[in-house]
C-alpha cells in the first residue's frame, strides 16, 4: 500500500474551496490524465457515489483505469472521506480537510492506495506511486483553479 499526504494553501475562504472540491465533475477539465467523472448516486445529504475514468501512463505503457468511490462530504467540519466501491484498484481511500489559515485555506489531501493491475509488476508499481503522487499535486492545483474560477479571482 502507498500513502500520499499533501497540503496546499489556497488564498480563498475554506467554504469556497470546500464548495469547489465538491464539484468533482469539473476535475477532468483541470487534470490531464482524468478523462471523466460521473455522479452515479447523490443521497442529498452529502454522500455521493462517483465513477472515475483515467489513463495511467507508466513509461511506455498506458492503461485505462476506472473506479467508483463513495464520497462522504461533511459540511459541518469541511471535510470529505472517500473509499473505493469497486474498480481497477485493490485499495483506494482517503480524505480531504479544509482549514482556515493565513486568510485562506490549507487543504489537506490524504490518499492510501494499492493498484490491482496485473500488467504492473512490483518495480513498475513504484513508478505508478510517483505518477499518483504527481496526480495529487495536479489535483490540488486544479482545485485551486476551479475555486478561483468560481470566486472570480485568478488561480
């Protein structure tokens, strides 16, 4: 299992960044490897089931990866917990936290994952970890862009 822990300061209020993060269907516009995100279920109380499609590129190989996850958004404490429902990964879960810091928002993104793709051997899995790490950086930058766009400021 790989663990990724990331933080990013976004100079916007926490509620604005949290609101932008909930708009997962906008992520493909700002993430190069992400092709689509669809909301399959919405209970109206903050729990979504979403389906994601991405292309994992590891060296000369590329593989389309799909998964469904359950996102449990908690507006009271500006957080989200997500977990794998099904898909091409053996394990995928984590959380988001949005806290006020220095007049903006410190976003915490934690992801625990293990690929379950037979074409990838142990050595290639280390490269896949680096790709996932980069994707998390891109996700935080993309979130900053979405939040800035929503608030009418530059990202």
